[in-house]
């Protein structure tokens, strides 16, 4: 394995690895979320609630598209980490090549379908008429940069599997700064740049995403002569592609189930009007940030689990589970206290509309406490993903979201005394149930039966 990229996670302190590996991931997640969050701030504060609602209803759809390929990128990270633990550089390179091939095809197909059916999808979601035009405009421009979003996720997953969580973040920070600069220039116009409104927010995002991909891809190619894409000598590996699909398909379906569930939830919320949509858009951004520490630790536990299983060091995985959850709960508890104590003040970052602030504040007070069980679920699922056991987490998502959250949201919100608050209660309840299923499965030990690579296989 190359000495220029990556970290050996099979030796040394588990706690130190978790903190060292997850800290850049947390920073990266913050900056990744800032792409759309900066859009929301500029749009919500200066273009009005309708434009903010358009960005909000677009988010679940973009999440669906990205989720369709996140299974493959996750599978790439799992295989790269386990091959890294087994010291098999040849299989790492072949995994990279085939991942790019699969996701390149997906990017072209999804972009085309998205451009064709965007308006129809928004109409199926009961998008209010005053938001529809803005939403279609924003999404169609965003779709044009989808290939770069996919590409960045591939390279990041490779580097994470190798134990390098710092490099993608460096370039992501650069791209986010560019996005922050471009947003006001393209939204409001400056000099020869015309005023583009909400279209400018979308264009700033895709230009920044393109930059992050180009920078991190250049790094991978120029700084590692053993592990890098080799398109000139590329050969489609059917067995390896099938392994990527077999691992990634359940994870991809899980992401699709989650994103489509979010889309369905948005459709239910749309019935309560533009203020509810805008409030959910703002609180969803806050949810992203609140979940980031646990999400980052979940990715760290996947990398540590993958490398240690590849190296046949199973006892270290138990320590990864224990310390991952301790760190996740400790950090998330601080976030819960802040969100519960100052919901209105935090929401004023996004909007000053009184009715939106009222609805959003009630959301945070109801859903905020569920951040802790959610953090436990993220870390536990990270262990299962690192082992390549992705089917159970898919089942858990289907049960908690489609059999519990959505039906319960429809039922509770039908009571006049609850209204939209019934939806927020359903979100909290389903999060607790999801955590319970994940931990129960982990404790059963069935995930240990997965075996993807053999140490020192050549």
C-alpha cells in the first residue's frame, strides 16, 4: 500500500483513530451542508419565503438522486478499507476503476431523467403554485452538476477507505468558500454578471461542486502511483462490479427509501402551506448539522471496522462500537441542550418570518430529543456497513420510515389539536424505534458472518 495516502487503522488507540479520522469528516460534513445552507440563507433572507420553499422542496429530490449512487460509493469505501487491511493494492485500484465506470453511467442517466420529469415530480408532491416555478428552475440547474457530485463522492470514499479523511475536506473547504463568494454575485448580479435570482444560487452550487471534484481527483492521480484510476488500461471486472452492487444495492435502496420517505413527508407537510414548508426546510438544515458528529463517527467506525476485519482483528471492532457510541452521545447531548434552549434564536439565521419561526421552534423542541437515539443508530450502522452487512440496515429503514413514520405522521397530523406538530412527533418516535432495531441486530452478532476479503490476498 502506498505510503503517501492513508492511515493504518489496525494498530494503535481506537479512541485516537476515531477522533482523528472523524474530525476532518465532521468539518467536511459541515462544509458540504453549507452548499445548500448558504443558498437557503441568501434566498430566504432576500428573495422571500416562496424562494426559500423552492429550495426546501428541491432538497429531497436531489437527495433521492444522490442516494441512488451512495450505495456504490459506500461499497467502494468498504472494499477499499478491507483490501487496505489485507494489503492488496491491486484490488484497490481495480475497485476504483470499476466504481468510476458504474457511477459515470448513473450520472448521465439520472441527469437526463431529472431534467425531463422535474416539473411532474414537483406537481405530484403537491408543491404550492407560488413555489413551483422557482423549484423547477433551481432543480434543473442543479442537475447539470450531478456528475461532479458523484465524482467527488467516489474519490472521497476511496480516500476514506484508505484512512485519509483530511484530503477531501481541504478541497471541499476551498470549494465552499468559492460558493459563498459566488452566491451573492450570481443571485443579485454584479458588474457584467446579470441578476439571476434563485437560478444564481443553483449555479453557484454546481460550479463549487465541480471545483471540489476536480481538485480532489487531481490529488489522487498525482500523489499516489500505486493506487489511482487507470482508465487507459481499464477492464470491466464483472465479478468486482457485482460485489460492489451486492454490497451497495441494499445501502443504495436504504438511501432511496430514506430520501423518498423524506419526499413523502414533504408532501404531507406541503398540505399545511408555505410557512410549514419553509419551517421544515430550515429545521432540516439544522437537523443536518445536529446529526453531523454522529454521521462522521459512523463513517469513522466503518473505516476502522473494514480495515480491522480485513486484517482479521475482530476484537478491535468491539472497542470501535463502544467508544464510537460514547463519543457520539456525549457530543450530541450538548447539541440537544442548545437546540432545546434556543430554538427561535437559531432559526433566525434562516428567516425572520414570525409564523415560520413559530412552527420551526415547535419542531426543534419535539424532534430535538431524538437526536441522541439517532446518534446511536448512526454509529451502530457504521459497524454493520464496515462489515459489508448492509441488508439489515435497509430493512430497518423501511420499517421505521414507511411502516411507522409516514403512517403515524398522517394519522397524528389529522388531529386538529396537533396539526403539523403531529408530523414532528412521528419523526421523533420513529427515530427511537430505528435505533432499537439497529442495536438489537448488532448485539445478535450476525454481522460477523460476512467475509469479503482474505488477508494478504494477491
